[in-house]
C-alpha cells in the first residue's frame, strides 16, 4: 500500500497580549485629549461673546460725543460761515438778486433765514451735548425759469465735486417738474441742499454747519445757541 504522507500545518501566531498598563495609559490619554478639546471649546464659546461686548463698548465710546469733541465757536461766527457757504453756491448758480432777511410765505416768497438746532451725543442715547449747536441757513428765490435753474444746478454739481464735496443725491426732472441736489463733506457734518420746482419756478437752497460749542453757554440754557440770530442781506459776492 502506498505510504500515507501527512503534512504538518504551521500554527498561526498568537498575538502577544497587550499589557494592562499600556491600555490604561492610552485610555487616559484619550480622555485627557477629549477633556482638553472640551475645555478649549468652552473657552472659545465664552471668549466670543466677551470680545463682542468689548467691541460694542469700544464702538459706543467712539460714536458718543461730548462738548470736548466740538470746537468752541460763537454763534455769530457760525452764522457768518453758513451764509458764506450759501453765497458761494449762489454765485455758481448765477443768481444776482439780493434777498432781505425773513420770509413772508414759505414755498412761495423769497426767503433768507437762520435756524439752529441741538447737537446730540449719539450712540444709544438721544441726549443733547451741553452748549453744542448747529446752524443752518435757508434761502429761496421765486421767478427762476428753467433756462436759469437747470444749467445752474449742473454747474453747481460739478463745482461741489471739484471742491471736495460728496454728491449724495442729484436728480433731474423728477416727475417732470422737480430737480434736486444734495451734498455733504467732513463725514456728513457739513451739508448743502438745493431744489427747483418747475411748476412754480421756485428755487431753494440750504446750508448746515458742523456742530460747535457756544463759549457763552451756561447751565440752564435750554434753547440752542443762535436761535434768535438773523442773517444779513443775502446776495451775490460783491
């Protein structure tokens, strides 16, 4: 009979047992890593609102004004500056009539008036700044035809752009009978505006000055400085 040959099968290697100490160390390391990640996440969650609060507080400090943020200028001087600014535009527009102080009928007659308003702290408060005020000068002409108003407004728009003003609005022939021009500079603290109404040939202009503090302001003065002042006769430069 043929001889039976038996082939021995090699035994599979048995993995060496992992020491208990190594397993415990790895588990502890994993736990520490998770704890650290959790701690970092919590820190970030706490830091973000804190940074937002600090940024908000900083913004409030920047935008909130007090008397030290404005120059000390007498109301009479600010009235003079406002009228001079209006006169510069009046010259560019090409108007030659002289307007006496006052107004008989707003929107119809000629006008040459001064206004005054409080300046406010800004931020989250509507409180006014003690002694701070803003002067405005308003003027108007009747009997201004299109051939005078339209090219005048276009010249004035170009002049304002060339002298550092930002044109915030310029509209021609709105609804067929209305033109306007608005501009500002110094971050919006100084503004001018002009309108022409074709249906009644009526032209208006206005200037608003930056805020200033009245050197003569006293505690208890409720009205803004300059509210009782009158402008001089208004017209073209001599």
